[in-house]
C-alpha cells in the first residue's frame, strides 16, 4: 500500500512539475530562464516544485495602477519640469531612450553630491532627517536591529515626535529576522511603517521573487538620497566577515527630487491603497546652473525589460569609456552582447566586481562569463579591499549613474530598483576619480576559467545554467 501511495505521489509531483515547466516556457521573460526552469523542474521535481511556487513568477501584474492613479502628479511634475529644461541635449543620441524608459523627462538645475561609504552616507542622511520640517519618506530593502539600525530609528522617532510626518517602507524579505519590536517602537512614536508588499504581496500569492530593492530617503521634497546602502552595521564596515564595505550613495537636490519622490509615492500607494498626499512638495528649489538629471525606476511590472534596456542604452552610447561597478555579474544575453560589441569597437570597457564572496552562486556563475567577455577585450577588475557593493555606471565623459541596479537577472527583471542618472561632465569626472581609486584596490583578472581552482572550474558552468533564476 505504501508503495502505491508513494508512486501516486511521485506521479502527481511529476505532473505538477510538467505543468510548471509549461508555465515557465509560456511566461518566462527569457528563453534562458525557460530552459533553466524546465531542466530544474523535470530533473528534480521534489526541490523544484516548491521553489517554483516561490520563485517562478516573472510578472507583477497590476502595479501600473499606482502610476495611473498618480497621473495628475506626474503631469504637474512635467509642467514644473518645463521650467527647468536640461542644459544639454544628450549628444548624438539625445535623452530619448532614458526618458522613455523612465517615463519622465531629464531635468536641469540639480545638484548631486557623491557619498562614498557608510559614514559619509549616513552622516548626510541623519543630518537631513534632523533638519526635516514637514516630512521624511524613507525606504530600504534591509533594516537591521543593530547600532546603525537603532540610530536610524531614533532619528525617525525624534522627527515624528517633533511633528514631522515620517513614513517608512521596508521589504519583508530583506528585513526577514528583524524583530517586530523594532517596528512597534517606531509606530509608537508616530512613524507610519509599511511593508512594501503589504496588501498585494506575499499574503495573496507566492511573490517572494519580487522584492523592493530601492534605498531612498526624501526630506521635505527638497533633498533626496539614493544608492547602494542599506541600514545595517555591515554597511558601516563593522562586519567581521566582510570588513570594509565599499558602497556609494548620492545626495540630490533640485527638480529631480520630485522624481525620486514620485517613485516612493507610487510604492506607498501600491502597498497601502492610499492616494498620493497632495500636501507633498512637488516643486523643489532649483540649483542655479546645476546638472541635468533623471530618476530611472525599473521593476517586474514594467511592460518592457526596463532594467536590461537601461544597461544596454548605457553600453551602446559609449564611444570611449564604459566603467561599471556591480557586486554581481550575471548579465543576460543582450547585455553580454552589448558589452562585447562595445569592447570590439575600441571602448575602454571595465567591470569592477568584488573578490570577496557574498552570495556564492552569482559569484561563481560570473566566472563562466568572464572568459567570453575578456576574449572581446573587456577588462575585469576584482576589488580586494573588503566587499564592493556599489552600483555605478560611467559612460564616456558625460554620463554617470548611481543607484540600486545590479548587473544580474534579479535586478534587471525581478526587483523594484531605481537609479539617479546625471548628465554632466564635471560630475562624471568626479565619479571617474572615485572609480580610479577603486581600481587601485583591485587586480586585473588574467586567469581564464581553465586556470582557476578545480571547484571553480566545475561549478561555474552549472551556476551559469541557473543564472536566469538566481
């Protein structure tokens, strides 16, 4: 009898695996993703069926409701933006690709300050929160109940207690393990705390694959912050495992802050079903003769592959220099081809990645890509002074981007991300100086996969096979 029950269960599991394999073929965003899921589902159904329930969804339907409901605000921003047209024209390619991806215009009269590493970043964020007069909008993927996390909470509570409207969005996956007492003390002080997927997220379906990876703060609609830092002691370089944590944020002011605010407001609207607050400041003070800037937000609800297209647009524009810093290098086929073509036409293409292991499978998969792009002339630099977590793109002498978008499938297709794009030669020069300092703490990869240690040689191709679902 037990044999019959086991056999029936196995047949049912295989049937479910075949059905999910069909769904993967029909709905996966890329052929590579389909193949990876089909192989995984058919060969290991006991492991793959539960995994597919949590990780197999590739679309996030309905999020466009937030953008539609905020149309009046976006129209207002557009009208305000016409008063602050960009000083440049975007060169031979113009701004159109980036503007169409963002569904927002490039704006002039902004300022952008680079914040290198945790101390500079959180000193600036804490100072802005302490100076808040009307409201603070904060959003982080990871919050920790540690020294930095408690200091951040105290800043928010102090602001709320003096009458500032404080709202905090967090991601339930990134904050897994954070005690509820952390949120309870914030709420007790008057801070509005919301899970970014509270209503339409994991409660109603298996959507753990979709995570809000954005890391932003907006204060009074006048100043904004975006970049790679989460709120935890490791981001201050206090981790015994990682040591120095190399990351980058930026401080924005000017009209572009309204764009950063609309991204937060849409996420808040999605999670709470509350209409956008008309009392928010949608007309930040401009900076005279400031830089041209744009906030480009990406996510799984986009009708196009916005994350991948963002990278491809940056890569194809490069004529002299393309430097990219990313903690993970698991690119899709389009990005991979664009990188190779850029190097083949003579562009100085450099990819800066960490030598230290954070997540083993993406780290391992990257080695199976390195040979391919190095053969085309791409240079891989491996950062050794701690863990590199920044997400920075530098194109030629006039475009730089700092944000949350990693060069992997998860960032490009599964996570909600955002980046600040700055179109200015002076700012690009400062980013170049920052990256040159990082290159001085890295070594140029000159060993091909066949020369790597045996575990790496064997594991890298298999890790790459799973790249579309990492």
